[in-house]
């Protein structure tokens, strides 16, 4: 009736909702999962059970009365009140659609038809709750009771960032939404992963414990052989388009937002809360900015080889103003030797570091010697891993982990140009993704910077030129 394209994975999502009392559907961004959930809600609100397919006639077997359009109560919940109103507007738009009105030969708009709540003209019982009620995160519900509850896109990047924010979602479910669910209520969720410990991980745990019935998981890229993929929605996204999206947004974001996989984020070395101490340079006290400029260093973790599947070279600009470390910028790329030198000169002109540390691995001694002959660069220090008692990357990071844990490593807000977003992603994956090319270079460069700044006070570390 509505002219929408319905793919096999859409049918799978609809089936998931209709055959399970409590279910969650994880699908890629832009896949239409929210629209499918809204369609189910609209259908439940206007379809008489006796006219449905036999296996869909009794969707509320434990209810003491027949749940039908005359009395059904549906809660549309999402991450904000404004988003909830948008969901509500979408479902009202379906009911107002000309093809739906043509089928029913009547106006389905009831006496109450507002932004936050509405009642269809099929309602013939006096109930406090409307046919639809829109609820956003933080909404207060006093005495509401619902037969169907939609949980749409509860998790966002902000709500998954810290443990406190993640707990807020769990508490919103436990203290606000769940108490409004009738014992026979159907709960339908739709979302996309953001964090290994986000609300959807709680749902996974509830499914495994038998408290929920189904977790449906769709990936945008489906592997059909070694290095070969097919698209979950070929008419909308070709494999080439999806691979281009992965290149544009980065592997970490693609794995969570399009694959709903959190394996790359399963590092256990850094806590995400340690990486949420942000600053704005112009808002720092002048005394802090002065100290930062006086104690500014630059580090380089150079790539041994240049190639799409090899490591990246990474520059990090780091300042120190007791007791905190301020990361100014992270620059990552695959450069030739001359391009690397040119980038070093550009960064020195911009930030004027007092020292420049270069990791010496795989025969990179020549690079250090070459850079020492460049008058545009400050003092160049060779950073040799063997001077750290044979420690590997994890061992080196262990020396400075306390600074992150104490909240002393401050980052500028990620803006797409300062490299901080990539740094945070690598920290969250460290050390689990250290064996993946290019997935710890930013971390290693920052760790070298922290070690270089603190070398005078760290007896375990002795750096020599």
C-alpha cells in the first residue's frame, strides 16, 4: 500500500517482531529497521485479529482480554523526546496515508491526535493511555501501562561513551519503561551497536538468560568467501559502495555502525572513560597554555613499509602543564621519506615543539640521522625500544597507563581534522587489534610522547640521543 521496497532482511525483521514477545533487531544504519518497527506498530493498531493470518491472530496469549484496535496501547520510545515525536509523526503519517484510508473507508484520526500522543478512531474504550504515546529518554511516566513497547535507537554515541551514560539507559529501562509493560506486553527493539558494554549488550545477556526471546543481527557486508563479500541490500548499497563507506568512516565505525560487531573494540587496556577528558585550547587558562608551549614535544612512529596493508606513520603533538598532558594533534598517513620530512616541518611551524622523538625500528636509524641534519627541526631524539628492557608496545604502554587512569591525559574534542577520533578508536581496541595492520600506530606514537615528556622522572626509562 505504501510503495516501500521490502527486502528479505526486512521480512526477517518483521518476522522477528511478530514471532517473539521480546526481541531486538540490530541492523546497519539506514537499513529501514525503524520504519519496519513502526509498520508493525501501525498494523497492530488498525488490524482486527480475526482478519489476520492464523498464526498472527493471538499475539497476546496471556492477556485477560483480546488486545485489538479498540483498546491497544503502544509506547514509542527512543533516545530523546524530539526523536520520539518524530517516530510518532511517522506512524501517524502511515495512518493518514491515502491508500490506508482507501482500504478502511474512514478517517483513522481519533479525538486525540497530538505530537506526543494520539488515539485512532477505532478506539472504543475509555483508557488513560492513547493508542500511541511518544516517550524519550528521561521522560517521566506516571501510571502508564502498555501492550506494545518499541525501543528504537536507544543507544547513541553520547549515551554509550561513559559508564554513567550507559547505566542511565539501563535504569531508564528498569525504572521507567519496564514497569509500564503489561505482563503480556510485546517489546520490540531496533538499534545499532556503539560500544561493547552498551544497552544492547544487556539485551544479549537477557536473551542468553531466557528473559528475552530473540536477538536478530544483520551485517551490511556478508562474507561469502575469503576476501569476497555480498551486500545485504544490493539495490541500495553495492559492495563497492559499502567498501567505500568503510574507507571513509574507518574500520572501527564501520564494524559497529554497519556490521554491528564490537570485536575491534574489545581491547581491555584502556577504559573509555579515561578517554573522555576533553579540553578547548582557547578556554584553557593562559598560564596552562604558556606551560604547554614551553613543554611541547613531537613524536613520530614511522612505518617500515608503505602499502595499503602496512602500518601508518603517525605524528603526535603533546604538551605538558603539570599535572596534565595535553594532546594537541595526531596526524596519520602513509608517506614516503620525503613526505614524512615535509610533514614534520609543517607541524614544527604550527606547534613549535622543543623536542622531536622518532622511534627507531627496522633500520630507521637513517631517518633519524637525516632529520638531525634538517635545521627546520628541533632536537631529534632516537627512541629505541631495546632501551625499555625489551618491552613491546603493551609493555611501553603499561608505563603510562596510570596517566590515563588518573584522568591526566586531556584530548581536544574530535573534529575530523585533529586525528583524535582515530586515536580513541585505537585505544579502545588496544591491545586486541595490535595484530591488525595500522591498528595501534596512533597509540604507540602517543605512548612514546608520554614517555618522552616524563623521561627525566622515570627511572625505568632512559632515553639517549
